[in-house]
C-alpha cells in the first residue's frame, strides 16, 4: 500500500506532469532518443503539496546525492538527466519534512532512496501501470479508470521479469521499428539480475514494442515486457515520466 501523503511545509514549487504538454524535449543517447514533454511549472500554496489525487513525482532540478535514509549514508550521485538523456523524475513513495523517499534504479528493486526535498520540484501524475505476469497482461489506468489492456511477452524462466513496485524513468523513441525494441521504449526503474543482451540500459528492464508479434504472450524475453508497435506508440504518446508501475506474479 502506498504511504499516505501528509501535508508538510514548506512546499517546493510544483509542476504538473501531463501527456498533453505543449513543449517536448528530445535528447539523443546512443541508438535511442529521449522523448520527454516539458513539465509546466506551477507555484503552490506554502502549506501543502501540489493539488490533486495523483501520485507525487519529484523532478530533480539540481544535482544531488541519494542516501539510504534521511540524512543517512550517500550511495549515489543524481543529476538532472538520466543516462538516456531524460529529465530525472522519481515517483515519491514516502516523504518527511526535508526528504523525499523515491523509487529509483539507483536504489534497486524493493528499496527507496532519499533525496533532499530542496533538490526537486514536485508534481503529480494520474497514470498507473499494472502488470500481471501470470496473465501476461499490462493494464494502464488514468485517474483510476482502465484506459488500455495489452497482452505482453514476459521474461523467460532463465531470465524472469522482476516483480515489485517500479516507475517509468525514460520515454525513448528508437526511430527503427524493425529493430529488436520496435519504435518505442518505456524504461523502468526495475533491475534484472543479469545484463540484457544488446541493450544499452545494462540490467534495467523496459516495456517496449517489438516487430516480432509471434513472441507476444510468450515467456521468451530477457526480462523486458514486449507489446505491439501500435501499443508501444500509444504508451509513448500518453505515459509520463514517474508513472508508478506494479509488476506482480
């Protein structure tokens, strides 16, 4: 269960992450291009978080450190851009007066890392992704209502898809729909226990499209979740950075 969000002061100036933003930024990183719509900055009241009921997301606005606990041991440096060139945006799973507990690839599966609240601008996303490995299905919700359901390929027995709570870290266009990742990739904070072949993301897994439609619905991947090209494009068009993603058995 997600920890309740309790209003705490002071508020960092907020932003709203949406799929309808007028401005989009693109940054090339290797074979992929980060496609991230620019969040619209908004100031909020000094005594509460950004309004709305969506999940709280932190956009890193200056380089900082990530710690094991509020004020604890530093284990990672965090910049304003990910390795793929996307704005660094974290799903905020917990928080205190001066710290944000975030879901991130640096913290690893099943853990949260803590960053100073002063290092981030806060906003909300109204999207949620749920993945059932047994059903081999991705369900996309907006404002609590199902928008899409897709059948997916999952990790093979020797390279299973990890389970747990994760978040979308990057929205990537490949510009090669015939390649192994199709047109579109949503990189996740999830880490596989092994490197993934021909993937520049190391041990990170992703939801991505594929031209190999015969693999969809099968347990054949190296841990990633595969769907069709049109479905991958829909996700890239709609799902913002920081979107919570739950993967269950």
